[in-house]
C-alpha cells in the first residue's frame, strides 16, 4: 500500500488483507486491522489512544501543531479540549448554515457554468475546493480574500498525517504560516468579537481560563479549518467520480428515485475521504479479535478496508446506495469521531442535487482523465475535468 500503485488503488490490497483475517501482525510488531468489527472496536475502546507526541525540541512544527489539537490528544486532554469546542461548534450552529451553504453552492455552480461553455472545466478547482473552504471560512469568520491560499497550505500540512513517518519541510512551513495567520486573528476577535466560531471559541476559552491554552486554541482552530474542507473536498470529488462512471445513477438521483442521504453514505463507505488512522495500546489487557495487544503496541486501522469488509457488507466492492444499514467508519467512531462530520454531510446533501439538476449533461471528457492525489491516508483527487454540455453544444 505504500507504493504509488497501492496508494492509487488500495482496494485489491484490502481484499487480500481480508483474506488474511481481520487482524494481521506486521514484521515490526505493529498490528494491521482491516475487519469492520475490529476497527470499530478499537476506535471506541478507551484503552486505545494516540501515540505519545514527539518532544517539543524535535523541530517538527507540523506534528507539534497537530499534537496540541484534539486530533492527536489522549485523555484527559482530549475530553477537556473537545468539550469546549463542542460547546460552540453545535449541531444547531451547523444546521443554521444551510442557507449560506445553498448560496455558496449556487455561486460555485455559476462559476462552473461560466468556465465550462463546451470546454472541460476542473470540478475540483471550481467546486470541490471553494465550496467547503467558503463554508468553513464563513463559520470561522475568515475574510473571503484570505481563503484561497488555504488549499496548498492544507495539502502541505496534511502530509504529516501519512503513514510513511517521514517529515516534510513543506508541512512544517505550512504549520508556521497558518499559525502566523490565526495568531493575530485570535487577538482581533478577542478585542472585537463577531458572530463567528473563532470569536465564540475565544470567548469560551477566556471564560473558562485554564481549560484551553493559547497554543491549544491556535492548534484546534487550524485543525477546524483544515479538517473543515479537506475531507469534504475529497467527498465531493470521489462522489462525482462515481456518478460520472454511472450516468443512470445520476439520473436516479436527479429524479429522487435514489435518496441523496443513501448515496452520500455509500460514497463514504465505498471511497472514504480518510482511508487509515493509527492507534496505540495505552494499557495492558487489551485484545482485538482474541489477539492480545500489549501496552505500547501500535495499531494501523484500515478504515477503507473496514468499509469494504465482506463480513459486514454483501458484495462490498459494488457501489449500491440502496443498501440497508450503511454505517461507514469514514469519519471515525467513539471519542475521536470527526467533530465536523455533520457539516460535511450537509454540504454534500446540498451540493449534489443542485449540481445534477443544474447540469444534466455533466460528463467526463475521455481525453482528460482525472488526476488522483498521491496519498494513502487522505484519499482524493487533484483534478477532475468535467464537460457540462455535450461536445459541440455551446449553450
């Protein structure tokens, strides 16, 4: 899976992993977990946590930043930080964003229409990136003029999440640049608060002094920004790729024969935006599928494989949005479940019906194949050319 071919198409390897069993031991002693029940158990089991963070003098700015956020924190720090964030990042706040999301979708589709005009246009550049970054930007209170640079910065920063264990100068540079942006923004919202998530989180932090340090506040704001559009961008691109390969399915979604909610859950299952995460046994006495896991043992959870476990889903390599009881693990489970998963689902719920209704002739140009990002953990597309009218039709 660490080869370019494996990163591009890990699914045959997931099939091979399932044939070995839900849990396998790697040469370095780590455990590779691919079974749905086993991955679900580890995600929810309090005894499994994140590896200890690198020391402060390690000089790895990207890892240091993430280690101070809820993404990489263990109890009690994780619960302390997450409860404060959840206090202001509420389901009600997400639901209230729907009118803004609908307006943002209409805007990006206008731009797609203007750019198309009979020629291929890049869906990722015109829709899949600007839509979620507009939404998270509105939520956080980031001015529109400041949002465009976030795409390359997020791409560089998330290199630090890949399983290779390598460090990248570009990831550290991105961490420093994002910290340099959000630090003065926090100061501005502290003196002149607005109706945005940064202001709300700063106010909540200051009202409960000591519950969140300044560095933790900064790290979690950057995490909310990056996670707020990275996974949604991948969800939109992966979902449209599936539809372009299945024109009949696009028609059924357009007419409502296939519910949009079932389609989105099946996209998350079939081609998850997040394919793998890591955990570590934090105590003795743990076991996965009857296999003892001593304290300190590292565990790699193949979420993408768990979502295609034949023991959980019949014919798992077939895309079927009419499946019953689709429960993908793509946003995690248990205490570390993605705090923004409902926002990602809402954006996709609004975007896909509008896209298919607005451009019923949407197709993939045969001479312009999509380009997938060379990643294993965060699976998505770099470019996705689309044609919004039939060849020769300039309407």
